[in-house]
């Protein structure tokens, strides 16, 4: 007989522990089936004896890895459903027990995990499933004010609790959205929201209060992007599995990182050797800085540097996937003045050939097939 003594909460992150504990009346092996995305994974556990009781402790997060595919984020609507964000899973223990839960890509830090657990919370009960706290899948802040620049607006992910959302500007104008009928996960497009305020009320608010089912949950505080000679953006997958955007505003310096040269010798027409080489591969690197940032923004920058999926966005909107590193993530514990963090942006593919970039395209010319220049009798059409 098997007795389950500990199960995970209904919602978990795949990057954090997903633990089951059980007791058994014998030392017989316990077979566990974990089903994720239609695939079954079987594992066997041998009970250990503790105070005369046979126990098993199993950690299953390794089976909950999300697919390595970019998320497709809808935009243009104030609220829209988001597919592919949840990873449903089922755990079958022995012949009679079955558990079903939802996993999400990413995870929270060990420090936050322990702090929440010590106070009887997880990140979902603390805020992601709340209607009275800031419930966005953002790593900018846990607080009730989400501060960002207007150049960093990007659809925010949230769990849909079939809420009645109300967005209120400082002048008292409101836009209401009922999320009933939307999917279990949605995105909130702040650019579309501000455009709706402009269309309905002739205002583009910089402060927007968000009410969920009548409760004030949080506010957006939107400031203008920095005035700078050069301005770029980085879009990245944050720790909670959602995309966010950060602006970088200092001058960018480009360099190339060359691969090893492949040299060899050939006999020339005079019967002595000359050196040859194959084309050398290289990767472009861009050196930038974050621009002056405050103390509360540093964890957000660190999250971007740690991200496994980052895109560099040029001023014209073109973007490429990249790797972001830094040699000096350093700031004062008590920042008395804004601090800038140097970043190195490295492309992910090697290039063997080099051409000037293509910035524009000519108008397409319609080519008339030759056969269409004759009629059905074979006469030439003038």
C-alpha cells in the first residue's frame, strides 16, 4: 500500500523543485509514469527505511522541460489569448494514484523560493494568481507600480482568472475588458491600450491603474525613453517564461570575432610550396551599455544577461537573436547615482562570406509569360 504524503501545488515552474513524497508498507520498487506533451517517461524508486517506515522522495522537474521554440506573442488587442505557455503534466504513481498539474517554463530564484515557502506562499499564491496584487509575469518588480519606458512596451503575460479588467487614467477615463471566454493565459498589450485611450478619449496616459474584478491590483507608470544619439532595444525571455524589452542608449561599437584560420600548403608552378587558407569564419559583436539605471532596475538587467533567448532590436525594427554577456556587472549596494552596465552582444551564427547589408528593395516588376503574347489562333498580340 502506498500513501502520498506530499504533492506539488497545482501550478509550478519547471526550473524549480517539483517534489512528491510517499510512504509504503514494503520495500518494493515504486514505478512512476510522468506524462508531458503526450510522451510518457517511466522511472523507478526504491524506498528507504526511516523510523520503521518505507519512504520515497522524488523530484520530477527534469521531465517538465518546455519545447525549445520561441513563443508567438499576439499584439494589437488590449487582451488576447496566448497559446503554448502552459505545460500540462500528469504523474501516475503505482496502480491507483494520479496527479495532474500545470508547469511553466522558467523559475524563480532560490532566495525568493525559500522566502515565500517560509511564509506559506509560492509565487502563484503570492501574486501571479492574485486579483489584489500585481499579477503579471514580469521580473521588473513585485510591487504595485510597474515602471517602464515607453520604448520598452511589450505585451505582458498573465493568468486569466475570468476577470473583469478596468483600466483607468488619471483623468478618470476608463476602458473595460471582460476576459471571460479568453484562454487560461492571456497577454495585456499596453501599446494597444494607450491607442484605445487616444481613440476614445483623446489622451495617451502615462499612468494607468488596473482594477481586477473591482479591486485595484497595480498601476503602470510609463516614462519617456531616454534622449540619446543611439538607441537600441533588447527583447529577452525572462525568468518567468515571458518576453520583456529593455532599452539600451549608449553608443554601439561593432567588432568581429574571428575563428581559427585553416592554413595549408600547395605546390605552385615553380615547384615550391605556397600557403593557402580556407575562408575565415567570424561573428559580429556589438559593445553597448545599458545607460544610466537605478538600483531597483539591476535585478531586471541581471535577468536579461542570464536569459537563454535574447534578440537585439535595431532602431528600424530589424532584430536578430544574440547572446548577451558582461565583464562587469557591478554596482554599489546603495546607489547614490545612476549606474551603467557594459554589455557585449554576440551573434549566434558564424559567417564565412561578407557583403554590404541590403537596406532597401526595388519595386517588383511583373513579368508577362511569353505564351500570353499570342492569341488562341497563334497570332501575335500587338
